[in-house]
């Protein structure tokens, strides 16, 4: 059984209150007494239970961050941005991965509330999470990350994914004059995936095309390289008439690239390829990947700044919705 503060007090020959003072108000304890207590702590291997102290004080110096997919480098960079700001403000970050599953997200929301984190940053799996709304109602500040939902009463930081889809469409339809494009995506219930498709459809209309004719949508159960490979293999096997593929993120695009290379297709000559996020691997791909870049670390920083501002100033805080604009990065995979 883990040693308690009472065990430390007995070993050092002082009261439990003196042990508490050494841990919380060391300036109030004589040096000799402090040394006795620290020696007892070391000998017993005592570790303070900060969550108990936080529960009593009703405060915590921890923030929860729930991301959709920890295997996606996009969220690594977002998390680094959150850490940049949290560390400077004296907060620790508890990182959770929902793996794009609502039941995992709900479990983490419960654990974070039980741990009394000061606030929660989250990229929700779906819009309108009842547990997330309840967390807010019970007084835990939350910020939506990489998500914009005008119906919720909280801060949010997102990227204009409709504009991102339009950038992708302009790259493929205007500059490179493709007329048959595949849109390879994850579940369209994920707001980012739907918005990127909407932007691509707008670009097709602006190019004078019928979006239903020009765009073949391939919706996969997840956004990773394996599902990208499977989607492209299906398109190639079915002989789908496409000369370009726009993917909802770079991982899908890397999977499409692998399928193209393994079937002897040349990128971009046989199929042009465009991703989204511009993760570090995009530039280093076998055929350097064109991508719609998201300001990943800035998204994390901005979200953490909004949350900490709300935690530290609950009375004067006013919610903000920050929307970044993506930018197009062209490389060899679109002939750039
Ligand atoms: O989580 C799926 C995608 O949505 C990520 O790759 C990133 O683009 C995010 O916006």
C-alpha cells in the first residue's frame, strides 16, 4: 500500500500538518524540520496525491486534450501548440485519443471531469455531444479544436475547410484542367470531411461543371493510409474514369499514392494527387505531395490561449470563434 502523509509524519517525528506545510508552504517550516520530513518522504517513497488536494481546493493545473486520431501527425502538431501555451502558463496537458469513436470520447470526458481538470480542449467525433454539453453546464470550460459549431456556447478554433476544398478544386480544375476527380474521404459525418467536399463542389460549379458528374466521392470508415490505399485500389479495379484525386487528409493521399505506384500508374501524369494538412511527411513522399496546408501548431496555441483565458477569467471572459484560412502548397504530385 502506498505510504501516506501519516506514515511520513510518524517516520519524521512530526505532525501531519507539518508534512503538509513542507509540501505546500515550505517557507513556514524550519530548515532542520524540513530536512527531516524530506528524508522521510525519500525513505518511504511517498508521492503526494495532487488530485485529492485539487478536489479539496476545487482547482487543478491540468487541461484535458481529446484528439480524434493520435496516429495522425496533424494532431501531434496541434498538441505541441497546446503544450507550448499550457507549459508557459503553468498547466499540464492530459492527452486523450478518441480514435474517432464516440464511446471512447465519452469515457475520456468522464475521466477528465472526475480528475477535475480546469478545462477541456476537444475535436469532437460528432456534432452535439450530450456529455460535452453537460460538462460545460457543470462548469468545466471547453474549447472546440479544429471545429466550428455556431450552435454551441463556447470558444472554437478551426480552419475554413470549405475554402480549403475550393483551393483544392481550383488547383485541379483550373490550373491543371482535370475534369474527372475522385474525392477520397473519411466519414462525411466528420464536419471537416463534409466541408472540404462542399468546397470542391463549389469549385466545380465555378469551373462550369456539374459537381455530380465531375466528382466521384469515395467515403471510407477512417482517414488513414490503409483506407486511402483501399479506396484507390477500388477506383482502379473498377476502371473509374478519373485523372485526379483530392483526399480529405494527407494520410489518405499517401495511401492513394501507394496504390498508384503498385499498379504502375504515374503521379501526376496518370493521376494527379492532392492531400490536406501538409503534414511533415507530405514533402518527403515518394512523389512530393501537394496539399492544402493547415496552421496546425497555431490551431493548438490559439485553442489553449482561449481556454486558459476563460479558466483564469471566468467572469470577464467572452467566447470567441477563431477561423484560420488554409493555403495551397503545390509539389510534384500535381505537376507543381
Ligand atoms: O481528423 C481528420 C482530419 O481532420 C485531419 O487529418 C485534419 O485534416 C483534421 O482537420
